[in-house]
C-alpha cells in the first residue's frame, strides 16, 4: 500500500489495520506527515505542525499495542485540531494576531476525549479570525484554498480541517459550528460535517455554558467515520449543564436502516431565501436517491419567520460577551466584520433579547409540529457554491430572478443558521458537483435530538450515491494531487 492509498483509507479501516497489526502507528503518521509536506504548501490547511512530537506519540502508541494495552477506538489516528479549540502545549491563535504566539495551559474537553481514545495530535488547522465568517483567511496565516479549485474558498470556519481531510492530510477532524462552521466547509470540500444536537458533544471551557448556538462536533470523509468520532465525542460531562445523558456508545450501532415509508420534506430555499440555481439543481437531481430508498419526498418547508432576527441577536450578544473587552484594548488588530458584530452586541437592549428568545420559542414549536409529519428536512447547506478565495464574503447571490444583494457578511449562510436556531441536528453530506466541478453538499435535518437518525439517512444517501464514495474522492484528489 502506497502512502497515498494509506492516507485515503477511511478512519474506520485505518484504525482496524492498526489494531490488527497490518500497519504501525509510525507508518501511518509518517504517511500523513509526508502528505502534509507535499500538499499543504498549496492549500495552507495545517498552520501549526509538530512533526517530531507526533512521531513520538506514534512510537508510544505502537509500544502500547505491543504490550497489549487496552487501546481506544481512535488508536494511532493522526489529527490536527481546529485553531479555535484549545490544545495544551500546542499554539492556539484563533486566527488572530493578538494570540499569534498563545500556547494554552489546558485542552478543551473535546480534545481530551479524542486523545484519550488514542488520536495523536500533529498540530492545528486554519480558521477565519475568531471563527467569524465562512471564509477561512486571517492576517496570521493567510487563506486556505479549496482542493477542488485552488482559486476558490474552502468555506469556514472549520475550513482548514475540511481541506486537510479532503487532501488526505488527516483521517479525522474536530470543529465547531455556530452559523454553519462544521457544515459549510464540509459542503465546499466534499466531506462530511455534522452539527449535533446541543449538549450531545459537551463544550468546555465555555463562557456561555447554557448556550445552544455554538457547538462542537466531527468532520470526516465518510458517515461511518463521523459515527466513529461521535462514539468518542458524545456523552455527558458535569462541566456542561446542558450535556445529554446518552453515552457515545449509541453511535456504535449499525447505520443501516429500512427507510420505506419515511416522509421527507425538501426545500431549495426554505420558502424565501435567494439560492444560486447551480446549488439547488444538484440537490434536486439527487432526490431520486431518497425515493429509491422508499421515502416519500414532498416539496414543502417549515415557517422560519423570525429566524434571522433570532440568530443575529444571539450572535451579536455572544460576540460582545467574548470579545468586547478585547475590542477596547486591541481594536486595530481585529477585522472589521468582527468589530461590527461586537458593536452590534453592545447596542442590544434587554427588550430586543427578550423578543428574540420569545420568537425562538415560537419557531421551535412550529418546527416541532412540522417534524411530527416529516421525519427529515433536506435543503442546501449554503445558498452559493464555493466562491473566490480573494473575496471576503458573498455580497450578492445570482438567482434565477437576478442578483440579490446581501445586507451583512453572513446573510449568504441563512440556509445553515436558520437550522442552528431550531436546535435540531443537521449534517452536510456530499451530494454532487456543479458543471464546473465544484462540490455541493445536501443538508439533512432530523427531529429534535435524533442525531443517530440523521447519520442513518446520511449513510443511506452515501451508499446510494456511489460516485461520491471514498475511493472516488481519493482518486480525484490524487488526480488534482498536487492540491
């Protein structure tokens, strides 16, 4: 097996070969470090790399297996963590020049769980400044490029993570998601990104322990690999007051399911959003896959009235809480879009926040009633395909009825953040490509806290969409290989 072939094994296969002794942890790590050396200069996904530390970890992992130690499900798998997630002893910058040399004294809970399960840290993956905006660039490391077209963005904010997966530089990844930061880069890079239910993957440390918008979760190249990661990431922890009690072992159950008779709602635009026809057309062309599974697919949508106001109020409130004091001290080192969001939070009044929360409760009840009739909702992940890497954000969307201007730097992400507001689990899974070869994912939304059901439907789509299986993705990356 060549290094390239090894790097594009699924995480499930790779972990199995390590357990069986077919390949050593050192061989796996060396293959991935070689892939990073070859590919990363063109895409700029991995921004901090500790190669010798990673190799030391791989040697220790091999020694543990030889001793017969009880090893975890991710034993020997390399990982570079998202640069907004704290990693003890490894630089974490949040993509900000203010934290260019910051090395945390602790790791986030999600990092500790991954390491305890046997994953070996290599370094960090690139993000937008403070994870703001679904375009991965910052003044510390520059932009990360889309492996399917180096002139395009990879999305964000978990953009470096998605690109590292798509290019075979790591088999598993962690990320976070407020307005689409797990789903959007997965969509743009033809991998899988899962936003779990609030509390499914406990978040610590957090200034807003009771909040349900900013979550953490997995990215991977296959749905099975996402389920493998959820076995490790999910489960209760007393440091998170909203942590769900169900253990991560739930995600070890078989993903196969009979979908005959299941009702699915399909909407290209949530009834009101401007959407580039290239995106909607790709997803519409894959609806027969769901019908072949035995599902009934109806063109309909819940009423998302108030979703935009709800999200923007709570996002602004969160930004001011997190970065208000930083703005006072270091305004000249913060990008304009983040400043705008912080200042929008400072201007909020109590009645505005109360109104947003009341509207959120009303939206949840409308969504609950809708999902009693439909088990799943499918829609675009984003309203546009990947755009120029030199463009900070989408300012207008070219729809079938002409250009529609965007009011803010996040308006083109409404198809993601409207779902965030509801609290329902959602996944981005590869669906197809535009005529010019740009990836398009489909967003699958499940019922309240039915995370496993979402993975089951995503797995069924993956099985019924053989042109997007892992070997094809690996072959494609090798052909453009050099990116």
